[in-house]
C-alpha cells in the first residue's frame, strides 16, 4: 500500500482487522481462528462499552476459587 498525503495511516488496515474482526487476507487465518478473534473482539468491546477494565487472572487462581466454592456448597 502506497502512503500518500491524503491516505489514511498504514496501520489503519491492522486497526480494522483487530478492532472490527476483518481479515487482511482470506488465507491469513482459518475460519475457526477468525471466529475466535471475532468473539474475543466482541467481549473486549462489551467491556469497553461497560467501562470495565479487563483483568488477568491465573488459571490456578480460578481453579482454587472454584474448588473453594464447591467445598462451601457441600
């Protein structure tokens, strides 16, 4: 893509891909991968719209929390 004075920034292609789930190339990813990216994209947009901050939780922490809740219920 040739950059001209009036053309949008080159990163616009990638912004479109990552923000709107659009593929740069049909061969770039499998259909399942594109669907997964689209689902993740929708979750991110929902959190941004709700002003929620995405958090990172380790798998071990999630497992421990689930086990603790299960023990409390029994």
